[in-house]
C-alpha cells in the first residue's frame, strides 16, 4: 500500500477516534461530578495529566521496540475497558481510576497516530498533511456534540458511553489490524530532563512549545469549565449546548486545511500564530457574559474563540513538524506534553481562582493569557 493511501487510512482512523474523544470530552466533568464532590474534579484531571506525562515519555520507546500496531492496539482495548467501567460500575474509586487512565490513554493514542502520520509524510508538504489530518479529526469533533447532546438529554451517561464503545471498535480494526506497524529507527535516546533542556536551548522548539502550551491551556479551561458554566449558570439544556458546540467547531473544518496549504507556500506560521492568539483573546472576553447573550450571540462568540484556536493550532503544528525529524519520537512526545502540562496547571489555577470569584471570572483571565502568547509568537523565527 502506497504512502498516500496509507495516509488516507490514517486520516480516517483519526476521524473515527476523534468522534469518541469529542463525544465524551465535553461531558466527562459533568459525569464525574455526579459520582464525586465537585471540588475534587480538578484533582482527577491533574492526576490524569501526570499519568499522561509519564506515558508520553514511555510510549515512544515502546513503539520503537514493539511497533505502533501492538502498542496502539493495547491502548485502544484498555480504553474500551475504561468505557465499560463507566457504564457498569458505581464504585466512585474504580470510576476515578478509570477516568484518570481513560483521559491519559486518549492522548497517547493521538501520539501514536501522530507518529504514523509523520512517518508517512514529507517535510515539504507538512502544512498540507497536518491541515488535512487536523481537518479530519475536527470533522469528528463537529459530529460528536450533536450526537452527544441528544443522547445525554434523553438517555443518560451510560448510553452515551456505550455508544463510545461501539465507535472504538472500528478504530481498533483500522489502527491495529489494517495499518502496517511502524518502528522508528533513529529515535531520541534522551531522558525527559535532556529533552526539556533541548527544547529550552533550541529557540524554535522553545517558542512554539510555549505557544502550543497556551493553546492547550485554553482548551483545558474551555473543555472542563465551559460545559458546566453553560449548563449550571446559563441554564442551557444539553441538546442546545451540543448544537452550539457543533457550530463552534466548524471553524476547525473551514480554516485548518487551507491555512496549512498556505503555510507551505509562503511560510507564514509566525503571523498566523499572532492573529490566532489575538482572536482567541478578544472572543474569550465575552464568554463570561453568556447568561446575558442570546443563543445566536453566544454561538458567535464561541465560534470566534475556535476561529482563533484553529489558526494557532494549524500554525504551531506546521511549524513544529517542519523543525523536527520524523524519527525523533522523543521530541514529538515532549511536544505533546503541552497537553498534560496544561491539564496540570489549568485545573489547579482555576480551583484557586474559583475560591475568590465566580465561574465567569475564568474567562477574562484566560483572555489575558492568550494576549501574553502574542508576545511569545512575535519572537518566533520563520521556518522553510
């Protein structure tokens, strides 16, 4: 099977897997709050992030030795088991442990798909490849809130997680059984401290890492707290929230592929990062006013937050993967650590803020963080 056909198969795997992730990610915090006290939710996200950081260091090494098919197959089956726990077990401790590993394994599966995609693509078309890859993933994210909001309002959490199980089965078939196993041959031998030192010493890596961290911090606060805020403070039903989120996520489909192509032609990743962060910051300011906005107004505001996020996402992805060697799985894994790092810091900082202010206070603070990212992006050097 030729590389182009294998890439298309990988895109489809990313699409189907993203439906499962998006189906559950916006309701996970609400599900957990029905089993454990609200003030402890952030701690479980932080615990999951710590497990993810360890996994992002270990999994590339295991892939180097055993290949993607075996490692990803195990992770997918493990997450199917975690979803079964959500639908059948009532013990809060068992649910909490499954929750921690479920979130961590989702990120590690994405890392494996990243490695496959990177190995099958050429540096000259990274913007094209990453734009297509992200567009396919985000197509899954648009479908999922519509399905999830409808199911949750009418049938409850158990049926929604059962549906997620059904989605994971074809993901297993595609990734573990249809795609050839990939082992890298020039993987980084550095430990996590050495990788951190490498990123801090390498100007391009350091700056794009920080910008991507801010993006992931933005996602963390939005994913954990926006659904709770809209449901409990703005008093919106889940099916309405699902429709709003689906429209909001259209921004990723519309923008990421053409911007990826554009980045390949004229190398404007730096400028895209700046524009995206500014749009994110401006739009996020208005999210805290959700109870006073019409449904159309709120949808527009949330849509614009994702316009900015999509611009930052495709530009950071294109920039980083043009700087890194396709076999350097250690650096790719460390770059993906921006996600768990964000999920460690974001819930802890939010918990501190919420001791002194309402949920709505999170959004202007998040806006300031986005604007600080503009200063970092301004210093990024152009890459060809």
